[in-house]
């Protein structure tokens, strides 16, 4: 027999999903930024090594 009234725990689940998505997006952005910085460092090192 189903319960009557408001659904249980849906607001909390939605909030958790939103926060987890935000966390994953932040991690992806930081990873991309790190990769770009590393590429720049490698590029500079190659230029200095060539001279």
C-alpha cells in the first residue's frame, strides 16, 4: 500500500544531484586548466631548449 502525502526524500536527492554535478564540473574545469598550464610550461621549456 502506497503512502499518502508528499513524496519522501525527493528534494534532498535533487539537491544532492545538483551539488554532485557542480563538483564534477568543477573538477573537470580544474583538470583542463592544469592541462593548459602544463602545455604552456612544456612549450616554454622547448623554446628555451632550442635557443
